[in-house]
């Protein structure tokens, strides 16, 4: 039988968040957690949800593209300021 997409869970710091789920989704998550527990180690359904969300966000090409564009825009915005600071400092000493 093939492994599940999530695989073994890493140990990471956590933040508490409360969410509301439709009953059928909760049942599906419980079934997934049971199968994950059978293949790897016992795990609570709630412990799987952050890893599922991380996998979903990481596999969303549109999100990664927008995130990369935003990062490049921040770098461009920061770059002229640091260039001006360097040239301004050089200009002060040559007068």
C-alpha cells in the first residue's frame, strides 16, 4: 500500500487556533488520522490539520507565484534606499 502524502510529522512549535468544520469533513479527517496512525505512529486528528494546511499552501502554484512577486517587490523597494545611503555617505566625504 502506498504511503500517505503527509508522511511522518515533524516536531515544530505551535500556536493554538480554533476552527469550525463541517461534520463530513471532520469524519474524513478522523479516518485519515486513523490510517496515518496505522502506517506511522498514533496521532490525533487535530495534529494532522496544520501539516495538511502547510502541504496545501506549499503546493498552491498561484500562492507561491504571488509570494515570490511580493518578495521581489520588497527587495526592489529596499534596494534603492540602501544604494542612496551608500552614495550619500560617499558624497559627504568628497565635498
